[in-house]
C-alpha cells in the first residue's frame, strides 16, 4: 500500500507493507543519491532490526549507527549533542541522510536533529511502534521536550520517505500496543465514525490484528489529508490534538514515568469529553462510548489527579495562543472542532480526572 503526501517541494511517499524492512535499500535509492547514512535508533529496537536494515544498505552506502537509551527521557536537549557529535565525527554533510528507526521518541528526536544539523539534512522515518506508525512518523512535526513541558522546542520538517512494516508490532510489549491504540481511537473520534465502529466491533487487539494493516492505512490516510490541508498546524490540523491538552500535562506531572503517551491521550479524550458534555458542547453519551472502546483495548480513562494540579503545564501548552487556549472537542463521534477558551475551561470544572 502506498500513500502520497502532496506538499509541493516537500512531498513524500508512505509505504505500508509486511516485511518492507528487507527492501529498505531499494526504497531509499529512489529518494537519496548521496553516500552516507546514519541510523539513529534505541537499545530496544536496533538489536531487533538494525542488522536487517544495514544489510540492505551497506553495498551502496557508508552506514553508521547511533544507539540511544529507550524511553521518553531520551527526547531531551541533552541528547542532541550526542547526535551532532556522531554526525560530525562521521563527517556528514548536507547531502547525507539520517534514518530514524524506532518509536515516536526516536522519530521526533532524530527528525529534530536532521532539521537543525547544518540547517537541515534529509531524513527517513522507519517507525517501529503502533503509535509512531499511525501518527508521529507522518506530518513532519519533530521536537524535543523541556522540563517545563512536552515538545516545546521543535520544527516542521517533513521526511523524505516513511516505511511502515506492520509485522514489527509483533515484537512490541502489550503496553505499547495499547499505547498506539490510544491514537488509533483518536482518529475514529475526530474524523471517521466508521473506523470507531470497527474498533468497537472487536473484542481485543488480538481480534483486531487481522484488520490491522487496513486500520493503520486509514489512520495514516486521515493524517495525510489533514496535513495537506494544514501543514503548519494553524487550523484543521489542530483536530489531531484531541485529548492531548490533558495528556501532555499528565505525562509531565509524572515525569514521563507513569502513563505512556497513548495512555495519557486516552484519559484526556474521555475526561475532556465528559466536561464538554456537561457544558452542552458535545452530544450526551459520547464520553461513555469512548470509555467502552478504551476498555476493549486495555486503556485507562482516569489518572486520579485534580485538574488544578495540571493547570500550570496547560498554561504553557502550544495550543495556548495569545492567552486563548484552543481545545479540541467532539460534536459527536467522527465530528470534531476546535473550541477557543482559556485555562478557565479547566479551573471552572475542577475535579479528579
């Protein structure tokens, strides 16, 4: 399966195919004619897939690798000098290439390094987590975290290519499958009621597996449509942030050590929909719909924090523009919109979430 993200000079293809990693070299040849490649990965992923990819590249390219610790703490400013040093030591120029091999952390971090090193060199995304495959590897948002909040320093920098192999998900621990399902459910909530109904109709992720390639394709296609309409996140693309205003603050509150991103998004989607229902901004019963599908895929709907404990981070949220906070709400499942408000949206409804 192939999708094409049409962004003029920054357009690129996304391939979704079982065992595509064995053909990495032939796909890269179509978009890259340089000499050197740096594979940036983590200590969980590289031992599983690094050799396969290196073997497809080493006959044609000079291949280097940098292996970083896994986990959200790696997506920090402190990791960037390690990447820049590795690139400089290998004498990389603007005509060379970075491959981001890993989940969302590696994709965001390696992408930001590519965007900033020598004012920008090509990079390719090979996402190995469900969350990265359906969401973060597509669309060109790359970033690092600050102590004050998530993704506060970043850029819009599109990859030259995205290669998605659904079979790599077989090696993921259950928690990280659940993590990715948070973002899959989000796409059904904001855009595609039929996708949501399909997710509802299954009894578990194991039951969903037979349809997984098509589900990944649909999520990526929705993101493609949204990114083509709004590359720089000033309008329609904000809809992709459904659940994220609360999610990022929950993650930060626990220093990225308790809820994973997808788990926090699940909580955020349910809790913000409950508030919106009480305000008459969302049709009654939709929060319960969300909770039931979260249960099917082993995702939480609460974190036992008071909203007032999260307000500080919400005030720093990137969606807080000129004192106005744009929160994403649902009219109903499959139909979303942005609602301009302030942090009072949360303080006026202070509660345990």
